[in-house]
């Protein structure tokens, strides 16, 4: 059975490679029967600014859910619709 450190590393490396992200912060890890469910915070180039062709370093904060099996194989990943603002 894998431990949380291995899960964090696997998810971080996966999202960096798939999203071409420089930094990934794992903010939630839950062990479920048969695997793991994680949530990660990723800062990506603003797709809106990029579409306009403007040179800027504006980053969007996006949250992703990643589900892994017990052998740390990625089963699914998805961007969450909204990032709720913290007050």
C-alpha cells in the first residue's frame, strides 16, 4: 500500500506533465477503498489573456481533482468548475 507522500509526488508530477504547470500544490488527499482521491491547486497562464495574445504573467488559480487506484495509477482527473474565494 502506498503512503501519502507517494500519492502527493505522483499527482504533482502527473499534473506538471499534463498541464505544463511549474508548480502544483496538493491540498487534499483522501484514502478510499481501492485507491486515493486528491485535490490540487495549480497556477496556470490565464487562458483569457493568452487568447488575446498579450504578453503578461497573469496566472489563473485552478483546482483539479485526481483519482488514483491503489497502485498509484491515474484513473481520472478533472478541473473543478469554480475556485471559491476565501474570506
